[in-house]
């Protein structure tokens, strides 16, 4: 999955697979997580948000099931 670089002190990049509703997040630490059953609008809102780390914390973390790679 292609990831879009993000300007964030927490998140390095994010990618989205619309066919499977999967959101892939790469953190500045290098850790990569895949979040499942994420609506496309949530990915679009993440990209558009002024604070990507804050958006992630409020709308994605602890909301969707995930696995660490």
C-alpha cells in the first residue's frame, strides 16, 4: 500500500486500502500499524486535519481494531 508522508511529530505517513477499508499508519518511531474497518472519510479527514497526531488520538486510536507489523 502506498503511504502519503504526513507533517506530524507523531505520524510519519498514512496509506489507505479502500477495497478492504484498511488504514496503515507509520509512526515517527518506525512502527507500522494497520487499522481495520476504517471508513474512507476518516482517512480523508486525517489527511485534511491541522493536527494529525491529535486527530489520530481522538478518532482512530482505541476506535478501530488493529495489528502491529
